[in-house]
């Protein structure tokens, strides 16, 4: 489970499974964390957001955050097969 400094956000991102267990949906990443993972500049990340290309952020309390699962899926979909 991930730490969240705003308790109301935990309610927003928690879901229940079929047995009623609380599940944490996803970790929220700050833009600089996404930049570091992808090796891209801040300008590129914000350009993608503005043009609605690739990753789309979620705005929470005026701050942009990216779902970790979206970043992971983007990396998986961007893989190139070099065995040709």
C-alpha cells in the first residue's frame, strides 16, 4: 500500500474487490518521476500532455500526476523487436 498525505485521496483511489477487500488502484507519479523513467525532457512530457499524445496526466489539487500503470503500459507498447 502506498502512503498518501491527503486521506481523501485514498478514498478516491481505493476500490473494493468482489470480497469487499480494499485495493489500492495505482501509484501516482510526479512529472519528474515519469521523465526520469522514460528519459525524456519536461518539455516533451508537457508537449505530449498538451497535444494529448501518449501519456495523459490526472490533475489532483492543481498538481499533475500520472498513473504508474499508464507509464508501464506505455513502456510495454513502445518496445521494438530487435531480433529481425
